[in-house]
C-alpha cells in the first residue's frame, strides 16, 4: 500500500468514535478527519439547526490561553478594542499583516484569570508562532474538545444540563461546572442562530456530548451544514472571504475595528497595516464584499468570475463562497467586487462558459437569532 | 439493466438507452439541488460531460456512456432536482440516447458486478 505511506496523516477528533457510531461520513479538512454529514444529510441538518438545536464538534479549531496582561500585546496584532473588553465578554477580531491583509480571524475572550483565543484549524500553527513572536506566556490548550450547540432551542437544551447559561447574553463568556468538569462557555457561534460554544475537558467530552444528544431537540450536525449555515448568515470564512491579500475593510469586517483603534481614537492605529486600513476606513477600499443571489437555480461557487456586463468586459470581481441556501431554497453567494460597482447593478457570473445574472442583496441572507 | 464505472445505470429498449444514476451515486452526492440537461437532438460522444448535477456540497458531471443522439430529456428534474435522491432508478432518469449498435452495452457491468464494484 505505497499510496498510504504518502497520504497526509489526518488527526482524529477526540469524539471520532461517537461520530462513527452516529453514522458520520468523514472528510479531510485542515489536517483533521471531520464529519461532513450524518445520515440526515446536509439539507436536513441545516434545517434542523434553524428550527431546533444542532451539535457541532469543532475540536479541530485552535484554543489558546494567554495571561491577562496579553490584551495590550494583542492590540498590537489585532485592530480591535481589546483593552476595553470587559471581563466575561468575548470579541471578534482579525490578525493583520503589514499590507492590511488578514492572517486569520479569531475570538478573544477576556476571562477572570486569563485570555482565551479560538482560531481557525488551518491557521493554528501559524497563529501560535505569530503570537509567541510578540507575546509571552502563550499556551496551546490541548486537553479540551470544543463543541458548538446552535439553534433556537440551544439555550433550552443546554440549560437543562447547565442552568446558568440561560442568563448569558450574546458574546458573554463564563466558566460553569457540569459533573465536576469546568466548561468554558461562550454564547456565540457560526450559524447566525442563538447558541453556545463549549470547551470541555477531553475526559468528559464524550459523556457531555452524549448528554446533549440525549435531548430530543438536539441532533449532530456536520461540516457541510456548518458551511451552508454560516454562508446564509453572511459570516466570512478565512481563506475565502479573507486572506493575506484582502483587508478587513474589503471583507466587510470593518465593524470589528473598534472606535479606539480608528483615526482620532484613544489608541488609533498601532497594528500591522494600520496606515492602509485607516486610509481605507477614511476614503474607501478598492473592493467590497457583497451578498449575491443568482437569478437562476444554478449554484455559483468560489472562484466564479463576476462581470458587470452580460457580454464582454473585464471581470470586476469573484465569488468567494457560494452554494445552495437550504433556508432560502435557492443559490446564494458572497463575492468580492470593485467598490465602484453600483450597488443596484445586476452582475453576471461566468459558469461553464455562460454568463448568468446575479442580484446584489443585503447581508445576512437570513435573519439572525442572537440574544443581545 | 447495465451499470458503468461512473455509477450510471443504462436500460435498453430497442435502440434507445435510458440513463440515470444509481442509488449509491445519489447517496454519495447528497441532496441534489440543481440539474442541467443536454439539449435534444444533439449528437454526443462517449465521455462527453453532458449533465451538470449539483448537490448542496459540490458540482459534478454525468458523462455520455455511449455515442449517440439525445432523443429525450427528463425536464421534471430541472423543476424538482430532489427527485434524484427520492427515486434515482425510476422517476429520476436523466436522458434517453439513441445508439447505433446495442452490442456497445456488452462491456458494462451487470447488477452483480456493479454491487461488487461498490463493495456491497
């Protein structure tokens, strides 16, 4: 089996046995073997999460722990207002480079005794090295699984096990006890729904997941539906909507740049690429992110070129993510286009040699259920 | 019924072959959300990508299994792509192709051979 010797080694999730028992179909993703779907299938899993509660194993994501003193150092890498982030709260941010591009996006949680970051699996090693080059005491958390429970019934299902979560608001973080284990809980997610992300010690992860799945409102959901859910919610995916050559302003994430870090703010600039990003905030960026709905039924996926005309002309942008939105019953896409494109212009995606019309629409595609 | 390595089923009636995808293929694809069919009366060559089929997850092609002329297409699939998951070997046939020589079907797998091919 010479092929096996050269095949990339995949890391198994801590709950791999449970996923197999649940009938998961697994695929390689960022070096991990991940459940892409369960027997329900992507469509049903997506709709279940929008109506009830979906349980996602996102243990592939990087969990990092830093001393509280690191918030100041983090501000030198992330254009977010982190020094004013209250204890018990979490904030979204991006690591930028000197060109104003994005190295990764992440969550920063300010807790009583430390700071916890959650970063993308594919960028975990990069982020760890990047942080360690600038900040002391950065620790990779390797003894915890990470689960997400998402959907309108997530709060009811989780409070049946951990009553304290009912009082949390969107982006609150807390440590709560369950059967002797410390759960690191945030009220957040990647679906557009109300929900929680729960870091569980490895020793209790499976019994905790099984306790959630024992609730009739909860079903296991794979990576396939995670992607369609986040796409409908208009949430960016690192490597698609953002990368080292796309700024947070272009990617529609300028909201994450706090007032204190903007021109005239108390701690204006002071992050990599600040000159470019602040200039774009003041005078506009060359490109902008856009929500798109194809007129026809054909999904248009990442890398489809976008044009302003049905025939001829140069491309004005590309689709960065696209597919079928189960809650909308039709194709949807996110694109990055020239900023001077009129906001009401019909665009054309070139698919299999044909130009097919798309309309620009506001994001998110679905209304969100965050409990603010 | 005959089967191709691309998980198509072929059903011969006179010189007309009806083509669809197997239940195994439909399950692998997942929820089908879009189907684009070939145009009627086009001459196709074996291996031509003549159907686009997209699931929630990905796009794939269905190739012409034989040389011939497209004489009928199943427009119901365009309106209701989910038929491919509901009834892949019945209502969800894709197209009918008129062939010159029915001996061309001989090389394809029979049901037992196909089951072995997919490891059942």
